[in-house]
């Protein structure tokens, strides 16, 4: 445990950020799972709406530094490809 006041504060801030990031990462995974479920149900309109939400969530996560921008791009590409395959 740190003794210096600023170091104590940094530990507290790191703990708070870790919780916030974990929650945001969990929400992102939930959004992606909802897209997967919509895709599995073969409801194209529902899947299209879920895809839009998932892409938006990935963009926001990348902008906030939660995930790397290339990771977001790769995931968007893969889910779009899966949607296009199912929509045909």
C-alpha cells in the first residue's frame, strides 16, 4: 500500500477506472451477444437493428480506448460479413 498521498489517490482512481471499464466491456459483449442471438433467430430486421447497435458500441469502445481501434474494425468486419451472409 502506498504511503504518499498522490499515490494513494492514484490507486483509488485506478480501482474506479477498472470497475468502470469492466462494466463497459461487459456491456459491449452483451451488445455483441444480442446481435448473435438476433442473427440466430433468422429475423433480418431485428438482426439489422442489432448490427447497427453493435457497430455503434464498438466505435464508442474504440474511441474511449476500451478496445484497440483495429480490434473494433476487425469485429465490425466480421459481424457485417456474417449479417450479409445470413441476409441473402
